[in-house]
C-alpha cells in the first residue's frame, strides 16, 4: 500500500516519426527514428528535465532517443521488453490508405470492434493490455515516489491511459496519441489520475 503522502508522476511520450513515414508498425518492424522524428522528440523534451528515471520500449524508435536523453542528463535507463508495441500481424508495413483500398471491410471492422476483429495474425488485444499493464504496475511500484519518463508507442500509452481511467478495451483506439508528445499520470493513495495529454514538456503545468 502506498504511504499516505507519497505521489509518483509518470510521463508517457510516444516516439517521433520513424523512417518510412506513417504505417502500421507493431513489434515486428523495428525502424529507427527519421530526422523529423528525432526533432519531434528533442522539441518535446526541451527545457528543465524533471525526471529521475527513464524507462523505454526495446524498439529502436524508442530506445535510441531514451538513451540519448538519459546520457545528456545523467539518468539511468531501463529497457522494459513488455512495453513493445502490439503486434499487427498482416497489417504490419501497410498504410491506412493501402488497407482502405485492399481490405476495407477488415479495416472498418477493426475500428468498430478492435477486441474481436483483429488483423490476421495479430496479437490478442486483451493479452497485449495485460502484458503492458503488468509491466507498468511493476515499474511504478519499483519507482514509487519518483518522476519517471516512459518512452513507448501509441498502443502502449493507450493501454496505460485506459488502465488509469478504468476504460474498456473496446474504446482503446478512441484515444488519440500524437508522435513526440507527452501524457502525464499521477499515482497517489487514491490511485491513478490522468493530468495532461498530448503536450510538450515546456507546456506542462
């Protein structure tokens, strides 16, 4: 049980744009950040750094920036394997435009019911949410009372926000998560609270 006055702050930042531009990338495509993606991340984190620790997905589009940031500010980095993105199966490497052209019904079914209408060969959504939230609970327990930065993916951030808000998996893709922007969660004796969403560090309260 958390001590009466202890608070933990968690900032979640989605990686910037990867090389190759916008497409469905799960954990089978490991593109690094593009020049634009690096700039998005540096812009989002400019200013006085408040973090005590950095935790990152193992994917290159997250871990390379996490390491750069940590080195610059003498912070430790933990690579959390279970913060890798959800597996998109046959959709990986395809753009939205391709799917609308080639698999329109499959695409529309997915966004209507992402729990039961998964892309062929993709990771089960409930299993994905479980692995992310289990890792999140472990990491936040280990870093209780600190201010941590998690560098991860849209799906991972959605899962953590949904867990915080006690939202159902059916609504996961109704949470918009922008490249290179930050969401902030506070954990106190009452549980988790979403404080801010899709902002840069310089604009945070």
